[in-house]
């Protein structure tokens, strides 16, 4: 990702936080953009992995586990970000349950990271 894209995202976030101080609604646009960018990078990695066919066993490749964790977490976070304002208005109990699912997804992602750090990379 080029530096000007990252700078534009930081500038947008700063202006949005300073000018729009509404606390009763979530501002999911930045979260959605973040999710889409990470998912794009993960899909590009999987595509490269499938095209090159260098790895003999995917389950022995640490980057596979890192990418799998990112994929699972950011797919769930994308759904939560898209519907966060609706969930806040629907029911407090439902909102808490959805954020519990978010915590579970976060645990799965960190579990994949731990698994990737635990194993030795193939030579």
C-alpha cells in the first residue's frame, strides 16, 4: 500500500474524530475499509500460494496460519462493522452477544498466530 493511501486514511480519521463527536452511533466506514484492505491482502497471498505451489503441506506453513487467522477474524469483523449501528438500536442483549462473537473471533485469530509462532517453518 502506498504511503499516500495510509496518510489519507489517517487524515480522514483525524478530521472525522475532531469534527463529528457523535457518540451514540458507530462510524464503521474506517473499519470497513480496514477489513477490506486486510482481506484483499490475504486473498492475494492465498492466490500467490496456490499459483506457485511451493509449499508441500499447508498446515506446516506458519504464514498459512497467520493468513487463516486474519481471514476468519476480518470476515467476522466486516459483518459486525457493517451492521453495528443497527445492532445498537435493535437490542442491548443482542449487541452484547455479537460482541461476544467478536471476542471469540479475536481468540481464534490469536490462536492461529500462536500456532504459527509455535511451529518451525519448512525449509
